[in-house]
C-alpha cells in the first residue's frame, strides 16, 4: 500500500456492556458425528461500527454487495474532539486548533 496504511475503526462490542440489544449465543452442532461450534448474534441496528448505505433509505437503492471494496478506502483526517460534549452536536469551536 506504499505510504498508506490500513486503520481498523471497528468498535468492539461487548454484550455485557452494551445498552442496546446485543446478545451472543454459542452452541454445538453435531451432524452425523462431525460437529463444531456455531454462533448466533442478535444485535440492534446501528449498534457498533457500520456503514450508512443507500439501501438503508430505499430497498431499490444499492446495498453493500454492490459497492467495490475500494469504495471504502481513502484519505481521512483525524479529529481530536477533546472539547466536544458526549451525545451533543459538534460545535465550530470544537474543530478549532487547541
């Protein structure tokens, strides 16, 4: 990737600490003696890291499978919003250099 690097911005979900519906059930499945473990996840929408896609607004618009992977890669800017208040709108003064 040359001078670029991949940065994982995923939010780790911990069912024990989430305030919205987030459960994980792990169970064993035995099919004719060949068994393994499976997981069942029950998550509230908009929980954790996600993409807002056109499909979110209309079912006849693009879903994630219709975008090339490089559509999610690009330049970015890191903002340190140290003066921003939790769960509030980011103000102009929050974006000014400290």
